[in-house]
């Protein structure tokens, strides 16, 4: 039996998402209706309809799952977590490519057009904020401390930069699924020397950055105007390598830094995001990057910070519909 929800929160995410589960549990405790879906379920598991060109100012439409019915004009907010798109593996290569494009621009377009609900975050804003060069330029413009960085596919430029700074790391410009001989490969921040640079880097731009002499890492989650900061201690260059080796403590950021991080989100039109910072021995917080849709569930579990509750509050408040 399908239930028609009044002023629901749409939660777009993949099937197994512990972070989304935490937020949905908080919304359930508040009695806020939730319609969870994944674009990959298009077909029997997900139906969308929308009409345009009629007299009402806002398009009429519905989103249906096997158990929920959402009137799109009544949606109060959209939590765009980590949805996946269908691959259509049962179709031929050309048919699958065609169907995937129609789904992205059909279902995606219908959802993107919803301008009355609150988005956390709108996928187009997430996409804009996902460019690291843009992030670094904005952070520098806002007065945040940014490690010296070069992005280049010129081997001479790369070697010159590394020689000038000695302690340099290489980072990917975007996390990308990659396999070698069928085995998934994860890209970490790694030290790099000038001798390792050759003409192979001409194939694509690479990011080289001066290594911060850090005493700890800091992960910051901003939700609306609330800021949660967690100090992460480890002996690792890239703390993501081994979560079992980490220690956590809740900290308060300096007020000017907190204000700059919120201004950073505002500049991209985001209402939430996860920042990675590194604190050095002089007490400077260095901006490393923003993940506009970063994970934070494990931090709540380890610190008790009410992150899920803050997101549930924001989604419950919703937009203007």
C-alpha cells in the first residue's frame, strides 16, 4: 500500500547509507514524513511525472516509490545525499547510454527545477563546489590560510615547484573510481619528489601542494549556521588510510575562521558542507578542501556531537513551499 505524505522531506541516496539512515531516524522522531528514493530504482521502484505550461506558477508533479507518494509542489526539503544513477545493464550499450541520459536529464531535470524546497545541497551547487582550484582560489580570497599549491601538467613546472619547497605532496583533483587488474585502487595524499616527475604528467593536470607541518587534522561540518569541529589525531599524512588509528576530540574554532567557513559555503550557495583543515605548530588552521557532501556519521558516533539532529532540524524547517 502506498502512503501519500504531507509536506515530505525527499531523501535521495543509495541503498546502503548509514549517514542518511541517521538523519531519517531523527526526522522520524520528529514525526516528519520522509520519502526515500534512489534514481537507480527508476522503473518499477521509482516513478516520476511532471507537467509544465499550465496556469499554476509551480509545475505539478509526483514522485512515487512502492510505499510512498510525494506531491512535488508540497515537498518541504530535499536531502541530496549520495544517490546513484541507473546503469541499465540489461540493455545494449547504445540503449543503456540513451536511457541513462534520459533519466539524468528527465528525472534529474524535474528535481532540479524544484526551487521552493530547501536543498541540502542542490546537486548543481554541489557540482560547482567540487572543483578544487575554485575552492583554493575562494579560500585564499576569504583570507583563509592555503598551502602553496601548483596545478599543472607541465613536468618542468612540477619539478621546479617541488625543488623550491622540498616537502611536497601530490593529491588527486577529484576522487575517482579506479581499478588496476580488477582491484579497486584508492588515491591518498602522497609525498612526491622531483625525481618522480616525468613526461607522463602531461596527460592530465596534477595537484602538488606544500606539506603542512601539522600537529593534527580538523574535520568541520557546517549545517545551516551551526558549526561542528572535530580534532583528528594520528601519525598519518592522510588520516583516511586507517580509521582505527585515529583519536577524536571536540574543539571550538576561532570566531573569524568559523565566519570565513560559513562565508565559503554562502559563496557556493551551499547550506551544508564538510571542511578538511590542518592545524600547524603555530596554531594556524590551513584550508585543505571542502567536500560539499562529505561523510560525518562516524564523527557523531565517536564524539556524540548532534550532527544528525542539526540536519534533521534544517530539513524539517524546509523552504517556502
